[in-house]
């Protein structure tokens, strides 16, 4: 019998019972942990636990001096920021692209061309200025590396538009930020080529949130969740108003402050609804290729930091990928979040996040119920298991996910605000043909 207790003998062997959990967050994850049959919450500081849904502060301050018993599981890797800090993600991706080019040639390296040209500021300011001058008329987007929810982001066309920022950096002494634990200076930004031709639905820009679970970096083992959602901007897209965040930034935190935002509708579609729409407009082959390219992004980005991340058998990570599709149906990686929002914005959102987190716990299998050979657990598909998993590619677009009520209500969300009625009518008709 395994050493750790308590275990209960069942037909198939031994199942662990009486799992003890701790949780730093007060949102859906706490509900999910509390709903697990037989699991008990540990609230006392220093109390023994089997799984801890910790915040990044705990990882930075406590992890290094914590003694972890074999069975204990934690929801972050120690240096998770290697993939989830905007500047470090790009650094790791650029390194992977260079090494692919060296070892396998240009064509192979081109597989990494899924992130827009990006430079870290102020350290790469001069390289950026060279690139800026090479591409006159291009729009760029400035993003502070340690902030989220669209805070501090702005678009610009002229170098003089960032002189205020530049002046601030020149006169500010380097300060070590607490942030998420990676060393940094407070004013570090990334400047990135703005994707000027996003795919529009109902004249609105959107991005897609996809969940990927990593249970090991060495060897790499990653699971792709079938359900996700698209987040729409509230205002019609135009390049005339590059200062308008409601047009250009699709973060819910920004959009929900729009004067005509409707919290009931929330302007989210499930990935499944998006797939139906795209299939109606472009056909199955094109949409399949799009979702396969997205799988490629997930795998290559994880591989880019595989050697850098401190692998630890106690740790797992649930990533929230933000993907933007352009008008040529090419997916772009915008960002990867280590702490994707688990706070629900509507009933459907709650159901999605509850199911997602419950499936994360099922994959982790603290109860010792699974054989370890499963390729599908709940809505998670094993995407990479020290190599590609046969049949895993493109799963994201294949499954019907019971997320929101109907295709009609999905169209309602965006169409309510559409001015172009002819386009709406054609879209609805096309959808009827495929549903
Ligand atoms: N290169 C880009 N081209 C076009 N749009 C972009 C680009 N980068 C960011 N955006 C838009 O800005 C939004 C915010 O960007 P990003 O996700 O990088 O910032 P954030 O503040 O860290 O957001 P989050 O709250 O998701 O962490 C994106 O959702 C997207 O709509």
C-alpha cells in the first residue's frame, strides 16, 4: 500500500480520501474546491495541506523555504513569469526561433512567426527606433510589462508620442518592483507592432481566451481545454481613433466601463460559437487550419521556455492564452496569463470556469482514481506528452460545448449594436445552414 495516508481500499486499488486544500483566492476556484466530495479546507496558517491554490506572492515569498511532501500540489511553477511576463515570453520565443533556424533552417523557424515584432523598452529602444524608421506609417502598441487588464496601454504612430514616457524613464531611478517576483525596473514596457487588420465580426474586434494546463515541463505534458471564449470590443473598429480603448483593447476590464456596456450580454461568445460562425463564412478546411495553427502556438510557446522553467513535480500551471485572429485568418499570440481571471462575469462564465477548474482537479487526480494513461479527462485533451499526441490537434474547434444557450443569442450579443443590417442578415442565414 502507498505510504501517504489516508488511503481507502477500493476495487481497483487504493483511493486517497480526505484531501486537504488551501486557497488564496475568493472566487470560483474556492467554490470548486469546497464542492469536491470529502475534501476539507485548511484555513489556519501552517496547517497541513495536499493542494494549495496559491497566489504569485506566496510563490515568491514562501515557496523557496517551504518543505513539500510528495503528494503536495501547487498551482504555479516557481519562475512562471518566464512565459507570462510580456518581455520574457518574447525573449524566450525569439531564442527558440533562432535555435530552430540554426538547427533546422528558415522554414522551420518560420513556425515561430506568430507573435508581432516586439522590443523591450528602455533596453532595446535603439533597435526599436531603427525598426520604426524602416516601417513608416506602422501603428505600435506600448504595454507595461507588469500590469494587466489593459492598464497603461496606448497606441501610437509617431515617435514623439512616446517622448513623455521616455522623459519619465530618463529621470526615474531604477526601482526594484515587487510585481510577480521577476527582477524588473518599474518603467519597463514592451512596444509591439499593432495588428492593424484584426478579423472583425459585426464590425468589432475580438480576441480568444484558450486554457492550457501544464502538469510537467520535463518531460513536457500539456492539456488543451476544449471550451474557451471570444471577447468583443464594444465599439466598431476603426483606425481613425487610435486613442479609443473601447475600439482597440478587448479586455473585459476595459470594455465593461463603456457607457453602453450590457452586463447581461457581456459580449462574449464561446469558442464553439465562434467556430460555427467562421465555418459558415470560410468553410471547414480553413477553420481547421486556423485551430491547428493555434495548437502549434501553444506547443511552441511552452517549448520555448521548457529549459528555463524550474520543473518541480509538485507544480502545475493553468495558462490563459490570448489569441488575436487577423483578417487573413492567421492567429497571433498576444499574451499568456499565469493567473487567468477566475472571477465569473455571468452565469455562463461561471459554469465555464467551474467546469474548467473541476476538470483541472480531475487531471491532477489527487484521489488516485485514474490510470495515468488517459488522453481525455473532462473537456481536457492531452495535447503534448513528451511528443505530439495523435489526434489531439484541432480538438479545440471540434467539440460542441454547452456554454451559452443558442446561436441566436450569440448573434444577439453583437448584432444588437450592428449598424450594417445587410451583413447581419447574411451572417444569420449562413449560420442557419450549418446549424
Ligand atoms: N499587438 C497587438 N495588436 C493588436 N491588438 C493588441 C496587441 N496587443 C494587445 N492588443 C489588444 O490589447 C488588449 C490588451 O493587451 P494585453 O493582453 O497584452 O494586455 P494586458 O493589460 O496584460 O491584458 P490582460 O488583462 O489580458 O493581462 C488585448 O486583449 C488586445 O485586444
